[in-house]
C-alpha cells in the first residue's frame, strides 16, 4: 500500500550513476504501480547548476537506456512531474539554502535523505543539513555502501552521522536483503513447520553462498583497487546473507527482533587465527582470459589499477558458527569478478539419507539441496529424488519450485524498489544496524590483516573461470565441492 503522507525524497548524488541506473528507475516503477504517495517528490541534489527542466531531461535520457522496454513516454511524463532539483555543494554550508528553498515549498511531511555520494561526503552532508534546520523528528537518512574501509573508519562515519540522526532514523542499505528470494527464505523458514526441524547441524551438511560477477572492474578501477572483494562484497553482502540463513527464529518481524538475531550470528562466527587465514581462506586476482567468448585483460592491465597491485578480486572462505545449531557445519563464502558466470545464490546442502534401500549406496551427490538464487534469475528450488515413471524403481533428481512465481502473478519488486518502499514506510527490518556492521568488520579484519602479514600475493586465476584451484581445494579437504562442480 502506498504511504499517504506527502514525502520529499532527497537524493544527494542525484545525477550520479546509482541514482540514474537504480534509484530513479525503481521510483518510476513504484510510481507506475501507484505505490508512491500522490504528492511525493524526488529532489535531485548535486553540484551541477541545473533547473528542474534540465534535471528531468537528464533523467529521461538515462531512463530510456536503463528502463529499456519498461520506458513508456506517457508514464515517464507523469512520473517526471515529481522530479525537482536543487544545486548544492555538500561541502559548502551556504549552498544548502537552495535545498531549504525547495523543501520549504511544501507542508511538513517526512523527509528522506538518500546519500548516494562518496562516503567522504556523508559527514558534511549531515552537518550542513542539521545546520540548515532541515532534519526533523520524522526525517530519515539512507546510507549507501561502502561504509568505511575498516572498523575504525566505519565507526567514524557512524559517529559523524549519529551526531545528527538517531539510530532509528538511519537506513544502511544492503540491496541483497531486498531481493525477493531472500525474503522468501524468511517466509519458508519461519512460516512453515516443515523446514525448521531440518535447518540445523543434524541435517545440513554445508552451506555455500556465492556472489559471482562476470564483469571485471569496469570504470571503477581506481575505487576497486583501494577496496578489493573482501571489503566490497564479503563484509556486507555475503555476511548479511549468511545471517539470514543462520539466524534463530526472531520473536517477530520487528526490526530489532530480526537484527538482534543477525547480530548473534555475527558474534558467533569463529574468529580467524593467523593459522586459519592460510587454511580457511583463499584470495585471488584474475589474469587475462575470456569472458562471454571475448578476450579480456588481466586485473593489473585494467584502467586505474596499479601494475603491482595485490588487491584481491576473488575471495573464498570457510566460516564456522559456534552455536548449538550450527557447530561443525561449514559455511563457504565465495565472491569474485571475471568469473565464469554471473550467479548469486545460497545453497543449503542437506545430508544424504543414512541408508539407501534402493540397491545403490546413498550418495551426497543425490542428497537434498535447497538453492536460493538471486541472479541471474530469482528462484527457490528444492532438489529431491523421485521415482522415474515406469515399471522399475529408478530414482531421478527433480527440482521442486518453491518460489511459486506461477501462483503469485503480481509483479515482483526489484530490490531497490522494496527497500525504497520500506524507507518511505519507516520500516527498518531489512536495514543493517550499526552494531551488526561493526561486528562484521570485527570478523573480517583479522583475515585482511593475515593476508597483509603473510606478504603473499593473491593467487592468479584465469578470467572466465571459477577462481583459483585453491578454492576447490578448500572444499575438497572436507570431501565437498562447489555447487557447479556437482
Ligand atoms: P557517481 O556516479 O560518481 O556520482 C556521484 C554523485 O555525487 C554525482 O551526482 C555528483 O554530482 C555528486 N557529488 C559529488 N561531489 C559532490 C558534492 N561535493 N556535493 C554534492 N554532490 C556531489 O557515483 P555513484 O556510482 O552514483 O555512487 C554513489 C555512491 O554509491 C558511492 O559511494 C558508491 O560507492 C555507492 N554505490 C554505487 C553503486 C552503483 O551501482 N553505482 C552501487 C552500490 C553503491 P556532481 O559532481 O555534479 O556534484
């Protein structure tokens, strides 16, 4: 249901890539589905001296490209009446007068400040908003990643933002949490009695979480070389997905009930000792190879990358959770650039039956598996063995679709659409709380430090593969293999 109160959504970085590629298209879809409050406005903010017409023209040009077939001139026309613009330099307090004028144009309503800029500007933006008197009790601020480079810098950002906004006003976005299959996993786990008894060490053999990209660093080389896969993907997205899989049933779907349970998991992650870093982690860097049939350069030959760069473009980890539910169950996390396929998935591998009555030995290869896919398609499948029709008892693996896309014919919301709706409704459940974020940094830091102290370079892998061979070895030591190797 659409929020009814008039609302101003102010996008700092309103002319940037994220705003044009994700935020405005998401808002356009919400508008078309009548999910925006009738008077809701979107206020683009950046340094460019544009007027409203200029901002609408710029947005429309990008929207045609990013919305593709979903761009309908008539709908865009009506959507774009919501778009207004204020030229503001985040670093110049006096330039906030332009934003004040725009926000003063209408009666009071909630204000959402979406900070889609480099995090180096967050502090100045919050300080200057406060100084201009633009933050009210029902204002909210949305923070995009990366929130810091390590625990100390993330604390600094949180402290700075926290001087002007209460924690209950801060929405730290992790768009993987907004994806439909992740939501569905919550529904399946906590809405059904069937799954919960199996969701534990007695029946789960291992969990694999993969976020693999086919692309390289694209035009973000300069940024990526200072960050790497661990900070860009593992510290936030992969650990958040791990929490959703592993958390205990919360008492309710209330934000803090859910976030308390996620925090307990982050705190129960077994810390890596220096010895574990060598034994339980793999970092890699791609060399020249082929992607989608085309030759592609190696990482150090990409624009903006230092020739001797030791930044990892691939990480695989064996994580362990020290709780009664999960003791002894490995959680394998893997992410990389220039991988063979673009895949984001969670695989829950169940144990094989204790004894096969069908003449063939019970095999882990035929054990049940739940696959929650976020990319390239959004699906939830349960892999079972069933009898092949016919006169002999022959078993065959089959996939049971658990996302029921056919049953629910309504359009699925894209992750940013859902998360923007939640911000507008004031629902924090799918947003990361400060203590979660800091606990994630606390777990990741010793691994980063171990890599640095080892002096070893990341292991090379050919672009267009599944990463260094050490990644497969990480699982084969436990007699396991990655999902795609089955
Ligand atoms: P971008 O394309 O470089 O856009 C930056 C935006 O900030 C522009 O609108 C820019 O406009 C504005 N800006 C820069 N300095 C400013 C200042 N002093 N005052 C006011 N506005 C200023 O960056 P992006 O790709 O959109 O990314 C934005 C943030 O989101 C980054 O932190 C990024 O890491 C994060 N993020 C991006 C993506 C993505 O898909 N792009 C995904 C996840 C997270 P002017 O220069 O005209 O002022």
